[in-house]
């Protein structure tokens, strides 16, 4: 029973209400999901210039019995707003550390292992202590060196000095940092220069238009030369075609990730994929 002549407004309100309701539902169910093992990790292989597996990125998945598969873009950003990202983030770090240590024992030898850290998690007062605690519990010196924390340019809401203090404390423990989605946010060149990181990640949104959009090619070659200037390793994500891979290879990108090589895999599938890649 909607008032006549005001459909537009009512529709808008209805949709807004539905959206709010959906977010609240995700929020409520995410608490439950964390306690009931509905949250899982996937591992997407990363390859070097010889197309050998050298690492992976950890990606979170939530398959809710009620809501279905929910995109991490959605529930990670909701958990950022509600603060649940702290529990969720700690859970992801713990599970990821366990996996890496188990792989090390199996002889599955990766050079690097990347974990996404959201902005609120990065600045949270317990972040350093949690990483230390979990690393003491699960990792040895060798595996700790392999961990890379991926942060996005959104951390630049704070000044570079404050960010560097946090990063440097973890660097002292041998952890490394990568700037994720580089070029999609607000980072300035001076911020990049002062940031104590070792890697830049080229976002899928630039890779996707390779061969079609000259401006995106230019963006990528610019990021790659910037990385050289600042002595940063480069990883390109979202590579789906050989053409995209070859463009990145020819322009000096160090590492490659995308469906062209492999989708994100469960722990078991990653182990199989790794073994098969060495028996070829
Ligand atoms: P991201 O960090 O930029 O991760 C890369 C995304 O690109 C992943 O999406 C990955 O599955 C997808 N991808 C990789 N290669 C390809 C490809 O060739 N084609 C296509 N179409 N997609 C590709 P996903 O797993 O859905 O994650 C989305 C975003 O959610 C991530 O973007 C990240 O911002 C966030 N996220 C995922 N896992 C975590 C996590 O454990 N912690 C935090 N804080 N955020 C996470
Ligand atoms: Ca990432
Ligand atoms: Ca990202
Ligand atoms: Ca991205």
C-alpha cells in the first residue's frame, strides 16, 4: 500500500531499508559464522617470471548456510564498520599462520605468503601484540620471514610517520609489507617514498583493460618504473589472459597472480596444485 505519485521516493526508501536490513543481517550472522567455522581461507598461487609458484595470497571466504556465498568485499567492509574486523582479522591471521607452518613442515617451499590487513585492523591497538603472540605460537624464524602483510592506500588517512612506526615494529620481527591496489587510492609519491614497504601490487582494475586502454597500459608501466626507482618488488593480480601476462612480463613485473594461472584454492587443492606443478 504505497501512496500514489510518490513511487520514486518510496522505492528509494524501500531499497535503502532492504540494504540496511541486509547489512544488519550480515553483521549478526558474521558473529555466529566466526564461532561456527563458516569462515574459510583460500590461497591463490603467485608465480615468478619463470612461471614457477613462489607464493600465495590468502583470501577469506564466507559461505553462509542462510545467505549463501557472500563476497569478501561486502562482509570485510561491513566488519570494518562494526569493528568485528578485529576478531575476523585475528582469526584469518591465526589460520593463515597455521597453514604456512604446516606447509613448511611438509616441505612445501614458498618464498612468500601474503595476508590482507584492513585499515582498522592495522591501526588497532592490539594489532602488533596479536601478530607477535600468534607468530610466537605458530611460526619459526624462517616462516616469519615469508609473511607479507598487504595494506591498501587507505591507511594514508594517518600520516606516514605513524604508519611507519607500526610497520617498522613488525619489520624488526622480520615481517614485510606490500602496498595493495596501488594507484587506485590517494597515495602520493612522497608517501610512497617514505613508506617502509618492499612490494607494490598492481590492481586487477588496471590489468583487466590491457590491450584495450592505452591509459591503463601507461599506468602499469608507470607503476613498474616507480617500483624500480624505490627498489620495490611488483606483483600484478587479476591476470586472466596470456596477452596480459606477456605485457606485464615484458615490462619487468616480478610476480604474477590471476585466473590465467590459478583461482584461489583450498588448502588441500593448493597442496595438490603445488605438487603437480613440480612433477611436470
Ligand atoms: P584484493 O586484496 O585486491 O584481492 C584480489 C581479488 O581479486 C580477490 O577477490 C581474488 O579472488 C580476485 N582475483 C584474483 N585473480 C583474479 C582474476 O584473474 N580474475 C578475477 N575476476 N578475479 C581475480 P576476493 O577473494 O573476492 O576478495 C576481494 C577483496 O576482499 C580483496 O581484494 C580484499 O580487499 C578483500 N579481502 C579478501 N580476503 C581478505 C582478508 O583475508 N582480509 C581482508 N582484510 N580483506 C580481504
Ligand atoms: Ca590483496
Ligand atoms: Ca585489496
Ligand atoms: Ca585488488
